[in-house]
C-alpha cells in the first residue's frame, strides 16, 4: 500500500503461501502483481481470490475497509484499487 510493488511481491507471496485460504493475502498479492505488470501471475491469483470470494468487487472492499483513517484510505485508493482494476476486478 506504499507503492513499492516490486518489494511487496515477495512478502505477499510468502503470506499467501503460508495461508492460501486467506482472501486478504490473495487480494494484496493480486494488486502487487498487477501493479508490477505481471498479468500472467495476476490472472492466477485473481482466479484464487474469486474462488475464495466469488463475485468480489472494489465496492465490497470499500464497504469493509480495516480502517477509515484518512491516510489508510488514501493509500488504498492510490495503490490497492488501481492494481485491482488493472487485474480486472470490477468496481461493482
């Protein structure tokens, strides 16, 4: 969520491998891959995310943010959601 996508991928891969049933880990990994332009891996992770959370949308994420702190929301809007959009996660 800090815009350091290349650095985020290994940490997100580790988290996703340690808990492959965590859709939150898949969500972060998906955004990191997409922001890095690795659409092949993003496609794989998107399928896993949608297996765990069928019909997932950005609107669903917005409705369940972990925090409403303005700095957190700004980071999500600047980094997570653009990655999800690149990966083909719909708004609604």
